[in-house]
C-alpha cells in the first residue's frame, strides 16, 4: 500500500485525515556482528517500507491497528506497559513507552501500520516499524528529534522493552539511508559516510524462508562471548574497551590466552571490521570484484568462526557460484536463517534471481523468494 492508499484507508476507517511516515528495511553488505562490538558496518536500505498513518485524538489513548493483522489494541497513555506483551504491537508500544520515559509529552493518537518489509526474513522489519512509529509519535508531540537520536531511542525500545539486545545498525540505516548509497557506520561514534554503489550493480536478496528458533538465544550468547574476549584482552591492553580496539596482531599474539571458542569469535569480529574498511576502499576505487571476494570471506568466517550460519544459508551462498553476473555474496543479518545478499551485474540480475531460486529449490525442496534491490532512501514524512 502506498502512502496515499494508506491515508485513504485511514480516513475511511477513522473519519479524519492522517499524517503518514515511512521507514525502510535494510540489508547489510558487510560487517556482521560488529555493531555491538563498537565496530563498523556497511548496510543499505531496501525499497520495502513500513508506513504508519497517524492522527491525534482528544483522549489519552494510544490506539494501534494494522492493515495486515486483525487484532487492534488500545492503551492508556498514563499507564503504558513497561515490557513486551508478546504481540505484534510491541514495537509500536515499545517506542511509545521509551519516548515517554525519555520525557516526551506523548498525546493521544490512532496509528494504522502497513508493513511491506518481509517479516522474520532478517531484513529488519522491526527497525522499520520502530522508526516509522517514532517519527509519527514525535511529530505529533510537536517535537523534532535528530535522526541519530531517534535511531538510538528505537534501539533502546528494542533492547529494553522488546528484550532483544540488538546493536544500532538496523535502526540507524533505517533513519539515515540514502538512495544509491550504502552507509559506512562507526558504531562507537555514530560517525557515518555515504558510499556510492555502482549503478550497474544490483543487490539480489535471497530469502531462505527459514528462521531457526535458536537465533535469539544464540545472538545473546555471541554477545557474551565477545564480552568475555574483551575482558581477557583488556588484561593485556589497558585501553581495550571493545573488540573494536583490538588489532589482528594483538589478538593473534594472545591466541593461547583465550579459550579456543572465544578466540574464534573474536577473530571473526576483528577481521570483519577490517573487511568493512577494505570493502569501502574497493567500492570507492571501483574495484567491485574485490568487494565480492571480501563478502565470500565474510560468509566463511560467519560460518566457521562465528558459527551463525545454517545449512540453508550455506546452500544459498553456494548456489550463487558460477551464475552469470555474480560478483560475490554472503549471509546477511543475525544469521540462523533469513537472507543472503548478492552483488550481481544489473543486466544479469533477473536471470540470476531465477537461476538461484531453481538451484536452491532443487537442493532444499523449499521455494525461496528473491528481491532485486537498489539502495533506497531512509525514513521520512510522506504526507504532512
Ligand atoms: C541483527 C541485529 C543487528 C546486528 C546484526 C548482526 O540484525 O539487529 O544489530 O547485530 O544482527 O550483524
């Protein structure tokens, strides 16, 4: 549904004209599991948006509806829940609750949500709904917030309300993405640079259609393993606060001082940070094949060192090899299912998408989805 259609839907239902805000899902080109280690990431927004239509009301109620789910919810703004309910409205409610806790004078509102970002595919449908909601509620409260601050509040909603200890990448790119560009983000300082993507290259995203249940618990476990590594390494290097501060040489010098599993996790993160910086350099110099090589290395590292891939993701990555126009690819996002991202020459993108679909289906008996994307714009008000 585009903004106009959503607004019409809203007006028909609630007899008042809404404002409409939108925020995109994302794909990460390289830099996986580095954000919560204060490192670097290189995501881009994709052209799937979540839209929130909103209008104020005269009472203290927050009413939440969706065009996709039948359930509707109403909450009293003076007594908002402080933790998740286990329903789809959690992301909206979480943002409202965190905004309020941060001192925002929220006013009664009716929200209608329409999401086109595939859910559970690792393309950050949750960040998209959070960011669109935050824009909607903050505008209605009559206060504008700088986008990086808005991203941080949305991350806080996910960390503290929903209970997922995610990093800042997804919310940040959903806020600040720019058409035609990937975004290099320093997850410590939140400094960022836009990196132009070659126009003759498409991002072909391949959805394995699986999401293994262990993802949430394993994600938190990886974070804890990284923290353990930092604790040990800080004993040798006083200024190490996060894996971001550790060089490859420093890590290798202490390979015997870390439990083998912790060493593997740290090695992935430290090398992945360097791959991000190298990938940006290669993009800037027009050496896209070298970016492709780094993406393949990233996948192997996520599979063998960080151990967050799964058989379906590996099949999808292998299925790309040898197809015309394929430059490089890897799993993207947290892992244990979801999507791969592939750089493909634009002229071959359609045939690539079709061929990889067949190959994956032959091997797994699962019919995947493929999305041919170019980097899209970040969050905005679509109708004022
Ligand atoms: C999920 C999280 C992100 C990031 C990735 C892994 O998508 O939401 O913050 O940690 O996993 O790179």
